[in-house]
C-alpha cells in the first residue's frame, strides 16, 4: 500500500463516521456504510468534506478511488 492511501485510511478512521467500515485493496479504498444511510446523500457529503481532508495529507498525491456503498448500492468517487 502506498503512503498516500495509508494516510487517507488513517485520516478517515480518525473521523469516526457513524457505522462506516473502511478497508482497501491494491488500488482503492472501500467504505461500507450502514444500509439505513442514503448513499447519494453520503456521497455528496463525502465529496464536500474531501477538500478539507485533502489539506491534511502530506504524501505526494496519487490517483485514488473510493467505493462507497452498502448491501443495496455502491458509488465510485475518484481523486486525481
């Protein structure tokens, strides 16, 4: 895992989003949200929060994707 992705995961875990489970594979970060949360609303809020979080990352930026979903649906968001 690269340093950029490791920093993102650590930062997301510190946010203590209610009910979120965070994991990764070789290329992406997976965020599993509870089924009772509206995926569209969560994605919009996540996109709004990303610029603030991105300022805290010290590693060299790299292309990174986030899969946000639950057992009902999932969405993909990519940072470049």
